[in-house]
């Protein structure tokens, strides 16, 4: 299925997370309905990392421009994040391991 694209969103959160979990859940559901969406993974410790996977760069641009997603981005800047960085990467190869 390669190549495809990964959007890596790393962040640190503020202490005011009211409404964050609901918005994050809604955005994951909305992303899954967008053309080219391939999946999403999350990790949260000192920093949060969300990686979403997309078929094309155009699909990523369309997701970034989605009006509901823009509202979530604005809320994140105003309320939930003290820092974030977004990286867009082309995945050219992948492999995985499963213990039986």
C-alpha cells in the first residue's frame, strides 16, 4: 500500500482541557469520513503524538481545510495546547511484527 503520507502532530497540553476529549473524538470520527483517510494512532505521555495516515498530499490539504477541523485547530491554539508541531512525511516502506 506504500507510498502514502503520515501527518505527525506532536503537542504539549495546557491545564485547561475542558471539551478536549469530546473534540478529539469528533475529529477522529470526521477524519475517518474524509477521502484518502487510512487510519490514526495516538500516544500521550509528557507530549502527545497523533499520527494520521493519508493516500495523497491533496487529501491532507483537504482535511486541513475542513471547516470543522479548522474550528478544532483554533480551539487548540486558544485553549488546549501550549505547543505543537506538525510534520508531513512520505512513507515509502513499512513492516510490522505480531507475536503469536
